[in-house]
């Protein structure tokens, strides 16, 4: 009877030990989307003049501000990146469509001597705006002239 128990113990231990199969390859994390040298996983600001407006892409929200209408907020989805263009589309709390499109082309805001790495097109409801964009950190750290880069 002991040989039977010994055989069962060996079988049981064999069933519990890991197989000699190779581990499945781990998937490499997707690189952060970059457009015109701007990391789109970090906060980005699009802005324009006449009228003055801005859209802050915070990572969780798209925040539109201008003298009029009042500030509008929408959840920030992942961007749809196609070649040299990235687009975010969502609705504000009141149901207004907000679309932000960034294009990897150099841009001047027309009021300063700054040059931005991205051109911005924003559509808020029926209103269409064109301006420039860069990382928020670069905009905050650059003077009133020259390229806006980190």
C-alpha cells in the first residue's frame, strides 16, 4: 500500500510544480504620444487671440476659457493620433461638443514674438477657433519671444 501512496504523492507534487514552458512575453508599455516634440501625456495648452481664448488639456479634463462665454469643462479622452495630427472630442456638462485638434506645424500667435510647435483648431459648439499650442510647462517658462519649447 505504501508504494501506491508514494506514487500518488509524486503525481500530486508533479501536478503542482510549474511547467517548463516559457513565460509569455510581457507587453511593452505603449510610448507616450508625442506630436511636434510635445508629450501629449503631459498638460498641453492651446491658445488664441482676437478673441482671447485657451483650452487646457490637463490629462483628465479639457477646460475652455475666454472672456465670454463662461468657462466650459469636458472630460478628456485619449487622443486620436494620426500622423502629425491629434484630436480630442467630448461634450461639456451642458452638452456642447468640444473638439481640439493639434497639428505638428509651427505657429505664431500674431501678438507676440513667440513661436509654438503646434497649430490648434478648436470647435466649441458652432464656434471655430484657430491658435497655437505647446506644453503648459513650456508656455509658462518661455518669455515673450522665441520658440516655446521645454
